[in-house]
């Protein structure tokens, strides 16, 4: 994936690729830092907003799972939520 972003945007594209890989691995705390004059600044801002929204949703779901008696929750749901940091 980094190769694709590197071809379309040089250094900013490479950095975006790295952040997308973190997100793919479940790291919803990843945030992109670009200077305001970088071309990808607006894309990075949208990525950060999306990551924050996903992180908030997954955190809320984890809290609900912790508060719900174990026998009422499918094991698959617990395992899927455990993938996210």
C-alpha cells in the first residue's frame, strides 16, 4: 500500500500509507500530522476525524461488552472488538 501512496504523493503519500497500515491493524489511535502547507493536510484532517469517530464507537462498544453479562454476548463479538487498540 505504501508504494501506491508514494507514487501519488511523494513523502506525504508515504506517510499516509503508513497511517492507513496502522488503521488496518486496528490502531484507531493513529493520527496524521502534516504541516498546514502540505498538499495532503486536508486529507489528513479527514483521516483523523474518521479515526477519532471509529475510536469513539469501538470504545463505546467495548464498554457495553464489559457491562453485559458474558453469557449474553457472542464470543465472536468479544474477539472482534479485542482486535482494536
